[in-house]
C-alpha cells in the first residue's frame, strides 16, 4: 500500500492464553490503515478473535507492542481507547447488559457519558438502521441469534467510534440482512471515514475490502490487497480457506488465478 496513516499497528506481537499452551499468536506484525476496510481471515483457531481482543486491550501481548494512533497501548490508556474503538464480538450472547433491547443500546451510551436527550434520538435511529426498532422492549435473551447480532451492531453504531471491529458479526444474518448491514458499514467507512476491521469467513466479503490479513496457525500467512492475496489461490485453499465462488469459476474457465468480480465473470461468460 502507498504511504498512509495507520490507526493501529501490531509490532512483533506474540500471545498465549495459558503458560503451558502453545502461542495463539506468533510474532504477528501488521498495520491497519486509517479510514480503510481491513478484513482478517483464517481457519478456525488461527488467532483472529485473539487479534480482536488484543486490539481493544482485553488481552495484553506476551511480547511485542500494539500502537493506537501512534501511541503505544498501555493499561492507563484503555478507557480512552474504548471511546475510539467499538467491537461486535463473535458471540453476541455474552455482550448484553440491558434488560431490554432499548436499554442495552442506551447502556453503552451512558458509559460514554452521552446526554439523555441525545440518547433518546440515537437509540431508535440505530435500531432502525439494523431493522430492530420493533423489538425495542424485548429482552435481548429472547431474540434469535441473528437478531442478537443486529442489536450488538446497533450498540456499536450508537457509539459513533472512529474504528469498528466486527468479529464475524454478520455470520448469523440472512443474505438480505447481511447485504444491508455490510452496505451500512461500507457507507460509514466511505462517508464518515470510519476504519473497519472485519473478521470473516466469507472470502467474497474480504475480496471487497481494502486490505486482507490472512492468518494460519497464529502467524501471518499473507497481507495485501485482495487481488494480490487471491493470486495465491491454491495456497489459500491449502490452509483451509474457501475461495470466492466467482474466483473458482474463473479458475476453471482459464488457468489464471486473478480475482474477478461477479460482474466481470458474467461478461467473460
Ligand atoms: N479463552 C481462551 N483460553 C484458552 N485458549 C484460547 C482461548 N480463546 C482462544 N484460545 C486458543 O487460541 C487459539 C486462537 O483462537 P481464536 O479464538 O483467536 O481463533 P479464531 O481464529 O478466532 O477462530 P474461529 O474462526 O473459530 O473464531 C486457539 O488455539 C484457541 O484454542
Ligand atoms: Mg474467532
């Protein structure tokens, strides 16, 4: 990538959960460019969620350093950090604190010391954004998996942070809901310069991002623009990734492994 400002930097970061276990992350270095969309992909257990937890300071590196906006992350900065990074965790179950959907979204705002009048405007707006306005007074626990994900996303949208981390945050949504939310997030990214870091198993979503980080067994396997990364198609399949449909088709059609958009494929055909 051309020279640009980085909002997050991992510098030779290693991490393990328990001292008697192997490293969950092994000497991982990368930059997250400000205002761009970075996707993180890799097989189950490759370390994606661990990266997300380190990014927001839930876990601390065993070795190496993490920088947020050029400042080395220290425990005393963590409260400040939470104002800048919003995260939707992989498992929304563990994320609810409010007795109702409405209160849950409001609670996050209260933590950010947002005035009550402002809160009354923001909460319905973000619930509408995720198509959950009609569930305002439901208990979060009574929602379906996809509905929980929507509420968790609303909670992060409400905070209006400059960085949003999505850990498989749309995995349980139906295709229409997914497309809608990805469009909304893309809108925040393009129009409001929000930096997006999205952990995903969906390589066609990753193909639309600005930068891809591919993990394999706790180490960086590849980093680059999707086009560069996908040019290593066969290696990606070997580490357990499923290539986007349009790319597999393209590979079958001609012995070339460049990523091609769906539209591009149609015109080829
Ligand atoms: N709370 C934990 N305690 C101990 N080990 C953990 C914990 N969470 C993750 N690990 C281990 O760390 C490694 C990386 O896990 P991580 O959750 O980061 O993977 P992931 O890439 O997010 O996988 P998935 O696609 O399944 O979500 C795995 O080997 C896992 O067993
Ligand atoms: Mg995970």
